[in-house]
């Protein structure tokens, strides 16, 4: 032991130096006795043998680190070794059990997902503590409480859960619930039907189930030449067989197997053919293709399938049709389908053989014979048709096919006459035969035709057309005797009488027709008769058309619905181009409702748009006689005379209107307008003075001020304006005129005062706010103008005109960024304002204008200002065709917008022809626009007023266009 201890001495010393007192203390035994060494004779250090201070690590100061050995921690143990405690409870008797328990205790899940606001982390916080008897009693009490509370909520919870489950099942039903009705119907399925249901399986062929890419290997020319000489059989369909066997797929007359084949020439021919096809497909310099679309589609249809999938399908179809033919050889569709399949695949001779065999098996089938005649060439087809006639002597279709096969006209006639001998009751044969004859021969043949087919209306009517007047009457009478239930015979008889100037008989014939048809049990269909009347109108039979309308217009309509229905009928006739029908409907409606102003107005507008000036004036004379209180009818009559340059007649009409409607403002103003437009200013003054005394309305005063202002009598205009404002201080146009007169006289303070006073009385007048803002801008007070517009927007929210003026004010001041900001706010407040969107398009930079115009069209698709802005945008981009389309769309949607007509006319002056300019001018005359900024509706200057009174509303609309549109030459887009 001593020797062992001596040998282990250095090791023990180093271990002690490394482990220190901590290692000795850990053992708890006596201190280690030092081994004898030469140093033992020296003085012993006082700290040796003393316990090390807390946290002391020997050798740490010189860089040494502590380490432990197996002897420090004890011997290793297996997980199945028993523990030192012999009486340990089950689950703790081995080392592994204790390690597992300690690991479970240490691995407590403290993740945020395992935390609950009420319960904390999952599991009990005191699971490691002892579980005592009082804990068990507390848990029992809590469990009893939970059970009691659960019983109280159980009924409501179960009911709620049941409702939720039912709702979920309704939204997402099970598959068995979806097919429950079909499952119930299975009880009705018979055993035969059940057994006839096919088994589930993949019906595709092997190639479709296991698709593989085709492998294409280039083959040298020697391979082709070798096999051409040996005469190999072909296993694929040749596309050129579809040419009917009349051509060969090789150049010249050489056929495979009959001579030498020069592959070099075939390559040259292939290149030539490719060049030809490329030149056909290529476009010419003018941009027009040289390919014939119909011929190209025909070539595509005639292409024969060459890849494996199509060939296999053809084989399947051929086998299937063969099975059908063998199963039922007397089934004609099987033979026809088989022949057509072979025809499609290019085997024309096989198809002919099949269909001829089909004629043998089905000799009484008309379709089989016709198919055989179609597939056979000319002479053979004739022989087939002759054979078909022997089997089916009563077949009309075969006879017509036989006639079509004949190229000579005499032969056609001979075939058809032979057919008529066998089938004399066929209307189709008679019509086909008559079409080939001359008029005289056709008349004779039709005489025989109506004897053989007395119930054919077409034959009777055709015979009547070829006969003379007296004979035609007799023919139609016989036709009525044979066919008493057809209306066309009666209508043709009426047209016959009208054509021979016997118009008094037309109404009688139509009335007798209605009576006779009803007596024979025919229901009078009002819509059909109106359609017949429209056809008569288009054919030029006006009297017959009107007679039919008068006879049937009131059939089947309730009395309270007559007016509405008749107006709809007239609009329908106008849309169909049957103007005489519409005129007849209006005439009948006016007879039934002579005192209805609306009917007279619609009839007058109809005559204005579709009739003559004489017919309009005659209608208006009758209208004012029945409705003398309708001012608009009097004014339309006076305007018609005025446009015809018959001013005295217009004055007389207005005088009669005065007698019927005393103190009528409209008639007074119309008389003033008539005199002022004809430069009779003194007459206009006197009329206005009388109007102010008898009918002192605001408009009368306004027209009086305007007349004096235009004629230059400023003082008289101011006096009249002051007098008018005493009576009508809430009429904003009077305040506008007063302010503008002061502006014209350079009295800016008085003009500002007039506008301010007007705004006190009329705070919601946008025009006054705009004029006051423009006045301040004109005198250089930009800040004040801006403040006025802001105040105006507060007083009048969602006013597009005020927002537009604010944007333009900033734009004119050079503040484009502020203008864009204001426009964005304006579009938020007025998102559906067309004038704002139209202005916003041109506020954008040129690249963004198209995008902005698309946004504008999404918001205001049918707004004329937006459409006009798009037209101007295309105009600025020199897209002439598109610009013209959008101009046309604009004036169609809003014909009263003068700006659209003005810009359209200027556009045509720059890019259109004289005919297009004249068309725009005429359409503008008919539309008579009155509104628009450029047109003069927004400006309130002296020149605009003068243009409004003496130029824009002139004696004719033509002069209105010439004076209002031509000044727009300076406008640039």
C-alpha cells in the first residue's frame, strides 16, 4: 500500500492542486497526509490545511482550469440499476425512473401559447407540492360546483349546439343528403335498367391511358427510293387521296413504283411550294391580305388527320359502323354514316361502293338514294337518280335532285314536268317548275297548279300577280272560296284595288276580311296585321296600309290602355321605317282623343321630323282648333311660318294665340322674339311695354332690359333693371345683368355692390358667385376672388361649377399644383360631375391623359362633357376616325350642348370633307342647341347678349351655326 501510495503521490498532489479543498471538502473525510519530500524540512505555510474560501478555484490566477474525474462523481450506473432506497414506491425504484421524473419536472412548458388569462400555464403550479386531505376536499367542492353550473347551462347549450349543427348542415350538406332524392328514386329502377348500367372503367384506349411522346427519326432519301422501287404497302392515310383520285401526289404523271424518282427534284418542288404558300400568306404593301378566307377555311376542313390518335379513332368508328350495318342492314343512317366516314378519310371509291350497297339493302330510303347521287359523278349520279325514281316514284326530293343534275334548261323542264305527272299535289315541284318558265307559260302552268293544289296560298297569289286586273279579281275570289281562313288573300285583293286606283274599295275589302275571318273562326292577331301593314307601307300600298291600321288598331286593347299602346305602336313603326303606318296610328288616335294635348304634340313632332312643312302646318291648324289653350302648339305654328320667311302669317298666328291665351308670357316673348329677329325693334319695345303692363313677369322684365342693353340704351336698361328688382328681387339674372351693365360702364364698385346685394337675396345662385369672383380677378384681387369662391362652396356644397371655377382660377394664376389639389378635392366631393372629369383630363400631363379619360368614363359613362373631352383628346392625338366617332356619340347623347356642335364643326373644317361639314351643319340646325360655355350660355357680356338675341337665335338655325361656330376658329385643342 505504501508503495502504491508513493507511486500515486504526484498524481494526488496535482489533483489536490487542481481540485483544492473543494474536492477534499466534498469527500468530507480527513485531510490527505503529505508525502515525504525534500521540502518538508522547511517552515510550513499558515494557510495549508485550512478550508478554501468561497468561490476559490486553484490555479485560476495562472490560467489553469478545474476538471473532475470519475472518482469525483462516483461510479457510473445503468438506468435499470436499483436505487439505494430499498423501500422506494413503484415508479421510483430504478435510476431511470428517477431521472425520467426529474426530467418531466424540469421540462415545464412555459410557452405563450400554453398560457391562459384565467388558469395561467397548463397544469397546476403546485404539482410538485404535497397533495393533502384538505386539497382533496377543496377539489371535490369545486367539482360539485362545476357540475351544478353545468347542469343549469346544459339545456341552453345543447339547444344552441343543435341549431349550429343544423345551420352547418344546411350550408354544407353531406353527399348522402344531396343525393337522398335520387336514392329514393332508385326504387323505381327496374331490373333491366339496373343491369344495363355500364361498369365503371377507363374507356380510353391504351395509347390515351399511357401517353408517350412520338419518336421521329430522320430517314435518308435512299430509304424512300428503295421502298418506292419495291412497292411497299402504305399503312397511313394519304392526304392527297381527298382530291378524288383525279391527281397524283408526285409531279408529272409519275406514280410510285413505275419509274425512277429524282429526290433532288422533289426537294426543289418542295421549296417552290413553300415559297408559293409564304407569298400567299404574306401581306401586301397596302396592308390587305391576299389570302382567301373562305378558301383557306375550306382547305382546313378538307385536311385529313394523319397522326396516330385520329387514325385509331377512324378505325374504331369504322368497326362500330360495320357492326351496326351487320346487325341491322336495313338501317339507312348506318350506310350513310359509313359512306361519309370513308369520304372524309379520302377513300371516295369505298364510300361509293358502300352507299350503292346501301341502296340495295334500303331501296325505299330517300336519304340513301340522295346520298348516293351526291357521291357519284355526273352521269353516274343521273343513273342513280333514275334508279331511285323507279323505286320511289312519289319522292319530291329525288325529282328535284334529278332536275338539279341536269345542265340544260330544257332537260330541267322535262324532268320537272315528268315529276308533276307523277306527283301533281306537290307545291314545291310546281313552284320550282314555274320559276323556270317565261311569264306567259308560267301563268298557264299556275292555272293548272291551283287546280291541283287549291289550298296553296302562294300559288294563288302568284297567279293573281300574272293575270290582268279582271282576271286577278276572279282568281282572288276563287282563292277566298278555297281558302277562307287566310288573311293574305284579302290584303292582296286590297292592294290590287289600290294599284288600279280603286281606293274606295280598299276599306271595304279590309272590313269584309275581318268579318269573314272571324266568321270562319280565325283569331285576329293584332301584331300580325300591323306587320302586314308595315309590309304594305314598304311596298308602296299606302291606302291598304292605312286601312289595315284603322281596322285592327283597337282590337284587343282596354279603353284605358289605348293611348299608351297606340303611342308605342307609332314609335315601333317609326323605328321600322313604316312612316305611313305611324301617321295612320296618329290620325286614328287624334280622332279618338281630339282634346289630348300630348297626342297632338307627338303627332306634330312626328310631322316635323318625318313630314313636310305643309303637313305640319295643316296638323297644327287642326291642333289649335281642338286645343286652343296649348301655347306650345301656337308657337310651333308661328315658328314654322317664320322659318318659311312668312313673317305676316306668323304674326297673325300669334295674334290668334293672344286671343285664345291673353296675358300669356310665352306668347308675349315669342312675339317680341319674332320682331327683334326681323329688326323691328320699335315693335318689340311696344310689345314688351304691353307685356309689362298686362303680364309683368320676371322673364318679361329681363327681356326688356336685354333689348335696351343690346341696342345701347344703357340708362333705359338700368332704369328697367331697377324697376324689375323692386318686384323680383329674388330673380338672380336681373342682378347679373345689373352688375354686368356696371362692369361695361367701368363702374367696378357699383358692379361689386350689385353682385353682393344679389348674393344676399340669392345666396344659392352659382352665376352670381362666379361673376363676383371674376370681377375681383379682373381687378387683380386674386386673394379676394379665392375667398369668394371658398365662401360660395360653403354656401353651395357639391356645386361642380364653383369647384371648376376655383380650379381654373388657380390654373390661370399659374399655380398648377394648387389647381391639381383642388381638382382632387372637387372629384371627392362631386365624383359624378362630368364637367370636373372633363377638366381633370386636360389638367394631366399628356402621357397621363388617356388613363384619366378611362377613369372619367368609368365614373360618367354617358356624360356629354366627358365624351366631348375624349373626342378632343383623340383630336389632339390626330386620331381622326376615333375623334369623329366620339363627337358623333356626344351630339347623339346631348344634342342641346352647343359646345359639342361647335367643336365638331371646327373638327370637320380641319379634317373633313364639305359633305361632312354640311351634314354637321344641318344636324345642328335641327337640334337647335342652347347651352354650353363656348356657345354663349355661360358668358354674360354685351357681345354674348347681342349674339344670343340677334345671331344665335336667328331667323334660321343655319345663321345660328354660321355666327356661333365660325368665331371658334381661334380655339385650339
